């Protein structure tokens, strides 16, 4: 079949409603979308996908065409258009979530809260880009009552594109900080990119959930229908945060009713993510006690805000990713804890471009403004080139070799760094 319109392709999809993009995970009767990347061309694997059991392979290279292929102008664009067409077949609310820090945690908490009342579709893992969002949307079925879509970006214009694909009715920006500065061209670029969600919601006449304690978000959301959360008196849902707690805990007050919430998330700054999920839940009719239960039942995973006990040590594991904003708030929160022998193990922050040296030095300077550290260990090429009171290591492997000879005991440890630093392997060497 050559160049079908989206309606014709959608009829084929309804007959084969499973989409695959990797020949290693082909399911019988599925549709294989032969995506291209910088270092691969899945058109080359179309025949293999068919031989493995898929019903059709969607390709955009004539050279690989067979009778079991559907030839289109561009496979990625076709996948995105198919996802949007599928999304339009449902009237369920779609909530878009983005932000520099906390978007995945907020997505998970929001889905947990909404699941108390609705069958909730939500982004799995980190499928939050121009491929992951369409794949998520194509999983909507008649059983779903609501969808929570995470949106990530490292360039201006990406959030706007994801909004065009997912067409969200509601939006949350968790915060706007310093991350992917290289791709965004600086902090102003980050602000422009993240606020694309607000602009889309405004144009659509939708509704925002806004952190009333964040002056930038309050400014950017001015004039748009919004439901506010935070510690501010103007918030619709008010929180009182216990900043001395190792875990995110505090009190949530909705319509004069208050409950204490004790989460399993490390870091008091996560309480704003809890409040965001609570605001969404309240908007969609989830009772306060069920909001509390959903949050307290949620256990973080995948190296995000986890508390891990390892022999005599307690590790605050937050090594899925790092940027100057998340690093700063984690250090300040960790410093405020009333616990002995606090040890920092921090890895390089990636994608900071020309600001990289300055931002790493700023983190070291911040550490030096606090006292009471039991040890400061900075790992990576960038951290090794700055002025610091801490001990530096060029690579994670170098630090792990040192750690074997110098094990920690009875310590409380913050382990944080960018994904590429593979900080999680350090945990395996602790004894």
C-alpha cells in the first residue's frame, strides 16, 4: 500500500492496535514503524519485522517496499499524525506535564491520585519526547477515563510540537530552571520553551495548575484560567511543608479540611510535586483522604528521590539526572537535615554548554557556604577542574576504586549526578 490518508491508515491501526518500533520487541499482528535516527535506519529491518510476525511495516524508503509494507512520506510524522487522530476519538481529559525538575515524579504522583477514581493512562518511564508521546497516546482505550502525558524537551519548539500532537486540556509546569542550556541557548531559552505549554493551554481555553510560590510561573500564567497550589495564602490548595524531614512530608489543606501527608520521597522540595498532584486530584473529584492514601502508597523507583539502606549507611539516591537547579535545591535540603556525618557524592551535570564550568563552580561554592559535612566527593571531568574543599575524581570508576579502600560507615549520603555519570554503580560498591 502506498501513501494512504490518515483515515485509511487509522482503520488498519484499529485492526492491529499494537505499535512496535524495535524489531527486538515485535508482537504478532502489530504495526512496525520504521523510524530513522542519526545512527540507524529502521527501513532496513522492515522485512525482519514482517518475518517476526508484524502485520505491516510502515516505511518511507521505496527500496525496502514489499506487499506487506505501507509506504509513507515520513514514518515519524505519520506516527505523530496517527496518534493525534486516535487521541481525537476520545473526549477524556488530557493533562500535559513539563518542567525542568520533578515532571516525572509529578506525573507519577498525579497518576497515582487519579487512579483512585479513574482508569488512568500515563506516560511510562521516560517516553516523553516526539516518539514517546505518540506511542503513549496510541495506548488510549475506551476503558480510560483520563490521561497524564509527560512532555520533555531540550530545544525551543519541542513542547509546542508535543502539544500539537497530544492536544492537552490541562497543563502543569513544575518549575523552570537551568537544564539543557546548550540546546536551549541559555536560561531565557528554557523559559521560552517550557512556557509553550501555557501558551497552548491558553489558546485552547484550557486550565493550568500553577505553583503559587513560584513568581515566574505566576507571571507566565497571568490571564489564563488556573488552579493554584503552594504555601502562599492565594493558593487554592495550601501546603505546610516540614522542611526538617528527610522525607517529603507536611500538611495539605483543601476547603478548610487538613490532612498530614507522609510520603516516601526524599527531599522536602518534593512536597510541591505532591501539592501539584493533590490539586489535580481535587479538581477531578478525588476526596482528600484518598489523595493522602495515594501519595503515601507511592514508592519512588529508578534512582529518583529514593531512600536506600545499605548496611549502616542511609543513601538519598537521586542519580537519574542532574542540573544546576536540581543540584542546588538538593544540596540545600540535605544540608538542613539534622543528621550526623552527611556525605555528598556528586557527579557532573551534562548539557550546560559554555556555562558548564561556571555552573559547576557555583555548586562547589554553594557547598562551601554550608558546614557540617562528613565528606565532599565530586566526580567528573568538570568537577575536577574547579576550586573546591572537596576531594575530586575524574571518573566514576576512579571514585569506586577509592571507595573500596575507604568505605563509609554510619553515614547519610546524597548521591546525585547526570545520567551519563552512571552514579548508580557507586551504590553497588558500598559495603
